[in-house]
C-alpha cells in the first residue's frame, strides 16, 4: 500500500490506495518518469477537488497542509 510523506517535515501523511495514487499521478506533474514527489498548494487541492478526488484522500492532504500555503509530498 502506498504511503504519502511530507518531504519538508518527514511526517507521514498516511497510507493510500493504489487507485488514490493513480489519481495523484494523473493529476500532478512529474519532472521525470521515475519521480515520486509533488508540489501541492491550495489551488492544486481545489483543482483536484473539481476533478473528482476521493474525499478521504482530499481530507488527508488538507490535514497535512494545515495552515501552510503549500507543501512537497512524496510516495513510497
């Protein structure tokens, strides 16, 4: 099961399903094919919400971003 991590703090965001990971990979840009890290800001969360993000995944990301304007995440 894939796990999301906040890169700047090293904190685990939570485990996600393969389907949720596939949604993230589809929605977010990768600089290289093997990249597993992404920049997320509030506009990104809103866009993913408009594009049908799983409510549980959205809640995980909103909790992880907290009061910050943006964050970098990775999956493993």
